[in-house]
């Protein structure tokens, strides 16, 4: 028997061009003052003004079309997971974009969404944890084990630098996929020691064959005092359940096969284990100074997720 999780509803919305107001201090176009009566300067004619007006009108029209496309893109994806009898709204702010409400589109953590940035309960839980546990995020060099979605957008705008990657079965680690996305295997990262101040990921390590090696690699590429903040599906058990074993180099399934879904490979990502509370011990055994659970204050319709926060020794 195989089990597939619902779609993660994480495809990025169409990009929109930032306005001039979003360029930030120090990036504004220089303002030059002329004497309009200076004969050495070309004078604006009515044709020039009409041309500028047409260009501005065209740009406004294009921005409006992009906004409409983004809205329909979001609605289309929402329709894929919405269950009308479970549809609900809560006045609880999104931790990513501060939008004042959250929606429950269906009765699971993937169905809890921010209407503006589309962040799920999992992503909102992780970002609230970052805000509470990691000081001076704007001064951090961050590595995120994915390449798109609301979390990536948040980290891009709040970190000093952001490195992204995905794992592809048919691409060598350290290489770039045909879609232009860097490939990394968390069991053998190609980064130098002490490359990052912060590493993040959501729902990754249950799919890693040797998770202890993966935790050790994350610890290696973190700088002293760096943080690893991540989520995995957690059971109420104290002990992690291994679903497979390796004998003579071959994988043997101890429990019925379980698959999860991601946006690149669909519903065929193999699940090696179901983590229990002892994941903290596994993380510390891999080289971290300490690891603990953080439970966000947001309720998120009862789907707020415990987040693991691990710190490397200074």
C-alpha cells in the first residue's frame, strides 16, 4: 500500500515587476534639475508628452494584467485543494506577510493558507520560529533546501544572501538541472565548511536515506553559532519508526511503502521513516550543540507545527 500526501500548493505565482518605490534607500534614480528655459536643452514637445503618457498607460495596463494573472493563478491552485464544507476564515495574521487573516481550505495543515502570500501552516510555523529564535536575520547568509514558494520569497527579502537547491535523482550534486536549479544531496553537500549562518528546510529529512549523515553535513556547512531550523512530520511517539532497512546494500521495506508528493517529482518521493520526539537526540548526535522544539503561538486552525531549532557550537 502506498500513501500520497496532498499537493503542496507551492508553485510560484507569476512574477511581477517591482515598482520604483521598492528599490530601497540608495537605489533611487538620481534627480537632475534643469532650467526649462535653457536654450541648450531640448524642449519637450506635445508629441513627446503624448508618447510618455502612452508609455505610462501601457506600463500600468501591463501591471494590471500581471496582477489579474497572479490572482487567477492563486485561485486555480486553491480550487485544487478546497473542500467547501471545511472552508473557514480566522483573524490571525500571517507570519510572513502580516496579512490579517488566514483561510482553511481543507481539514489538514496543507489546506491552511494565507490568502496573500499562500504560505501554509507549516511555512508560517517555521517563519514564526525564525522570528523568535534567530536574531538579526538580515545579517545572515542563509541556505534553504528548496528553490521556490513563500518561504523562499520571505528569505530572499529578509536574509543578507540566500542559496537555494533541490535534489534531482538524475543530476549530479553540485551541478545545475536542465531547469537551471542547482542540485544538492544533503548527504554530501558540495559547499565549503562554515559557508552559512542559517540553514532551513521543510519536510525533507524523512526522505533522506541516511538522515544522520544529512544532519552532520548541515552542521559542517554552518558557521560557529549557526542555526538549523526545520520541520519534519512528527508523530506523538517518543521513538522514530524506521520504515526500511538496508541489508547487503539493498533496501528492504519493513512497513508498507509510503510516498509523499513534491512539485518536481510528484507523488513518488519515498518516505524512509516517521520521526518521533527522539529526533532531537539524533540531531545532537550529528554534531550540534543543542536541539529543541519550538511551538508557535499562532493556532492556525489547530495545525501549527512544532519546529526543530538546532544550534552549532560557537
